[in-house]
C-alpha cells in the first residue's frame, strides 16, 4: 500500500505600520500572499517566515495563527498566519515577478486566484479565528 501524499503549506498575511498588505506577483497565480510548501523537519511558522523572505525579501515576525484551508480532493493543507515586517528590502525572485505593499482594499481587489482573497479576508477578521475551511 502506498502511503498518502499530502502537501502542507504556510502563508503569511504581512501587514506593515501603514496598514498595508504585502503581496507578491507570482508567475502562475498573479497577486497573492507569500507562502509555500513546508519542508521536511520545518515548523509551519518557520516555513511562512522562510517563504516570505525568499519571495519578497522581507523578514517577518509571526503575530498570530489564523487558521487552515484544506483542499480535501487534492490533499493540500494551507496554514495561514498574520505577521509584521521587521526588516529586509522588497525584492523579486524566481518565484515573484513583483512585490509591493498595498492598502487593504486595493490588495483584496488584486487577488483573484481561487479562494486566496477569502483567505486574506478571514485572516483580517479576528472574530473568525481560528478557522478551519474544507473545500
């Protein structure tokens, strides 16, 4: 029997002192929050911190665990965190064509991939946390 293959990812909703959200423009999905797969032996928080640095150049501090979105059919679990920037410089990488901070409403209008906008919205609403969403 083959063991199941699951993908676990971690993403950060990074909010700066001007109440702007950090977005990266990925080559496949357009504007989104930074995040990616958790590596073997890595914690969820460390993965969110590492992915944010790799994709945007920004160092972050996790401030809160928000919740989980689970794609049951594709065996993908995405964990979401709120974070604040603590250093670094905005840069692009092979995973990001552009990186910028946007006012909340503008950021939400730019995120169009599947349910990524909903993920950000849920992270911005403390009364909904922690959440667990299956789809």
